[in-house]
C-alpha cells in the first residue's frame, strides 16, 4: 500500500493496548486517590494560547508547532503540551472563584510536536499530566512529586531518579538573569544562533540548549541556588523537608531549568536509569509556575504541574522487562462437538456474557480439534464442550485448562463456577 503512517506517528496495535490500559488505569486511580479530577480539553487551540502560554522563545513555539489556518483563516495549533490548555480552561470557567482551591486537575491525551523522530521521540505522542492551581503551599510541590513517584512505583519501575531544583521567585530570577547575561555576553558569538537570540530574552534557557550543552561556559555558569533570596531559600528548604518526611530520595541539580517561561521555585524531572536507553531518559518533567493564569486574564494565581511521556514510560517498562498482566483474560471458550448444536452455542455464549463472563466461540467452522487449539491460543481459562449428548443429559464437561481437570456440571453450575473465575481475575 502506498499510503503509510505519517512520519513520527504510530499505530497502537491490539497486543500493545493492554499496556496502555494498564498505565491509564494506574494513573487515573492514583490521581483520584490524591483527589485530582480529570479534565479533557480540545486537541487544537488558538495558536496565540501557546505563543503566550508556553513562551515565544521556547523550542516548542519557535520550531515544533503544528500550526494551520482553518477555512476562515484563523490560526490554530495542535496542542504541543497540556498546561496552557488547562490554565485557559481554569480561567475560562472561572475556576478561580471555586471555594475548593487549589483546583487539582489531571489529563491524558495526545500532544503534537514537529521534532526529528527517534527512540522515545515522536511527532504525535501521549502525555499524562496534572496541574494544581491556586496554592503556593510547598506541601503541594511535594505532593505533586510524590504522586509521580508513586505512579512509577505502582507500575513496577524501580530504576528511576528524581532531580529537583529551584528557580526562586521573580526577584531571585532577575538577579540570576543579570549574572547569566554578564557571564555569557563576552563570548556569546561562540554559541548557536538560538542561544544568541536567548541571551537577553531568556538567558536561563542557554543552560538547557541541546546544541551547546558541552560548552565550558555552561558548566561554569552562575548557579541559581546562589541567587535565591531568603524567601525562596526557605520555600525550597520546605519542599525538600516534606520530600524527606515522606521518604522520597532526590538529587539537587542547579542546572535543571525547564522549558516554560513561567517556571519559578520548584522544578523537577524524573529520569529512567534503565540500561538500554543509552543515556538517561526523562520520563516526566514539571514544576511550579506563576503568572500563567494572569497571562490569560485571570487573577494572580500560582500553579504547579507535570507532564509525563507515556511512550517513554512504556519503553522503560520494556527495558526493565516488566510484564504487563492481561487485565481481561478469556474465561471460557464454548466448543461445539457437532455443527448441529451451533444454535445452543450461540445461546450459551450469550448467556455467559449476560452474566459478565468473558466468553468466546468459533466463527470459522473449525472441527472439534481446531476449536480446542483456538481455545489454547486464546489462553482460555476454561473450555466447555457441548454436543448432542450434553444437550440430552443437561450435563456439560467443563475443563480447567491450567490443571487439565474436568468436571460434570449443569448449566447453572457452569455459570456459578465461571462467575467466580471472572471475579477472581
Ligand atoms: P526533551 O528534552 O526530551 O525534548 P521536553 O523538555 O521537551 O523533553 P516536556 O515538554 O517537559 O519535554 O514534556 C514532558 C515529557 O513529555 C518529557 O519528559 C517526555 O517524556 C515527553 N515528551 C516530550 N516530547 C516528546 C516527544 N516528542 N515524543 C515523546 N515524548 C515526548
Ligand atoms: Mg523537547
């Protein structure tokens, strides 16, 4: 066939989808446990939302957006990340007036960035993430981080590390900014054109440049931690002490700066140290931001959140050789001993399904042996064989496929046994 997938996209095939359900289910139950509610926002938004919300000096906005004009000439963009949309919805629906501050929201869905596709980097990828908007209490920072760590623990990923940093408040950042400009200015011509453009716009971002990360001036750049004022130091100390209190290990890395223009105070990344990734890979990144709600014409409101790349988490699970259990194994395959009993098979399979039991039959006119093979292939827990004799006596042979044991049962007993097996899954 000539038409194939667009570059940087993937089909998720039926044999992979159980892993997706597994992650989605875990994330959802953990978020709800921490009292976050789901929000679903549109896949496309006005381009301006991301220009303002992500920042027009970021790689995302300058290079990576899927932007198009609709039939009326409006500029729209496929969302490259989740925070801007969630904050827009927060303002649009006046959630700031809600007495339940902070408003705690989570999301799960596709994001789009025009990047060079490679392992763990796609053009359409999936993020699960969350935002807590309306509180600047440092315990929320610890909570958001612990939720992410708890999620990784619950899916069985052990080789992960947490890196945190503080960007301080506005005052601290301004002082640091001046120091960065003074540091890079004399030799800025040795840097890439992106960094040259960043020097006065957002010099912090030079530290995050993928082209110039090995330049010696990056390593020797002034550390933000030396510029934190008392309030910011105190804030960071509280976040760290809460993390200590709940037993979460972390490393402080003063060079950890993150994409958004609005980040302040806590930033963090969770990396996978799984072998086979080559270098460490970031699974999850997030932090506290201030000014974003105001940017969208809401009241002055702080927020914090993270985004997690689902495809990368799946890669990490794969590298760690973690088997994902089949959440819905087949309980019973109903086998026809003769073609004449087909109608009874249709009826019985229907009855099992009405009782919530997962049941399957043959649709390919297979002989008895072929049906048994098919049941095996589909990993049925039980098979039941029905023929004319069984219809006459009303007693069926139920076979436990794991032990090979067989039982004679009535149809009602069959249902009771299989209901129990379904419940035990
Ligand atoms: P990177 O430095 O890898 O480009 P980023 O800083 O652009 O990451 P964020 O915007 O913080 O990433 O997104 C959060 C998470 O989303 C990342 O840690 C990663 O797991 C995932 N992610 C980002 N871009 C992609 C992509 N193109 N394909 C797959 N996953 C991605
Ligand atoms: Mg990126």
